[in-house]
């Protein structure tokens, strides 16, 4: 009897010990598995955040780099010379080689805008190509100081349209000071019986400015592939904007001004076969 009881106790101890050992090792395995899964999950979350963050940084870097390049100096060098009534424009790249890769822009390879420093004289010329990178135009200008803007569209190189000083006659450039414009008070301009009224939807740098023109006396004809052209400069002749009309049958233009100040614009329309430039002054505010 005692032998049987002893055997039972030993058997019971073996069962209890085996179960305890099993529970310990099984529990440790489950705990390690959970921790492993948790670490793996954290790794997936961390990897996902890293990828998303990396994409964001990449977009920000590319965008910033692109904006910085857009504000860099022009890759096209422009030389403007006047000999009598002949104006010669020479285009070269930064290495001094002739730059001849231009795209057509409103039916012309080059638009040349010449404006006197007193902002009274305005000419829109179209130089003709005479050799690789060289264009000439006849410019009948009164004596005085002018700024010339060469409006081109290079096929490959970055281009910044900047003012190029031109002196006509024996003229002391120091005698000319840039004028200070006064806000417009008359929005209707009349030339040779044609009346053009400008309506401006706003005068803020924070929004695009819509310029709508009401023309009386004739219907605007196609001029260089459009119903008209608008050229805008600030009173210091530092900023140049060349605007083409929206698509449609109305002479409506949209311009963006980068800074507040006084600006003068010339709206060009072809009426009964002749091109007229109607001048206006805009005061752009914050």
C-alpha cells in the first residue's frame, strides 16, 4: 500500500512538473512571438513614414531647386546696338557662341519693344534674322534715352527678358530721370476716331489682374495671331510683361504683377488694317 502511494506521488509530481515546464516555455515563446510581431509592425510603420517623408523631401527639394533656377541669370546673352536707324540684336550663349535655337512666338522669332525713359515713346518692332544669332530692325527714334526689351522664346536655354539701354543722338543720359507716373483718371482713349475703354477687375498683387477692352469704331482684326497684345512696364523700366489675350472673341487679357507700384501699359489693336497702341497707367497695390 505504501509502495503504491509513493508511486502515485512520484507520478503526480512528474505530471505537475512537466505541465509547469511546458507552460513556462510555451508562454515565453508566445511572448517572444508577440514582441517580434510588434517590432515587425513598428518596423513597417517606421519604413512607411520614412518613405513618405523621403517623397516629401524630394518634392520640396525639386520644387525649391526649380524655383531657384527660374530666378537665376539668363542663359542667353543679348547685345543691342543702334547705328543710325539700324538696330542690331545679337544673341549668344554663355560661352559666346551664336544662339540660334528659337521658337516662333505669335508668328515671329523676335519681338523688340523699345520704350523711352520718359515712358512717352513706344515701338513694337519685329527684327528679321540676317545670320545665325543676329537680327536687325529699322528703328526711327527721336533723340533721347530708351530701354529695349528683346522678347524671344529659346528652344532649350533659360531666358530672362531684361532692359537694354539705347541712346539716340548726342544725348547725355544723366539728363533723363525715370518719371513718376500718376494714377489713371481717364480710362477711355481715343485715336483717329477709334475709342478704347479699359476695365480692370482689381489692382492687387495678390490676384491676377483681368484687363478687358471695349473698342468702338471698328472690330479688332487678327494681329500676330491674336486679337491684340498688351505690353506692361513699371515706371522704373525694371519689370516687363507681355500679355496675350485669352482665347475667344473678346479682347480680354490677364496679367500678374509681382510687386506693387505704378505701371504703364500699351494695348495694341489692329483696326481697319492699322495697328494702334493705346496707353494706360495702373497703380498696383498690396
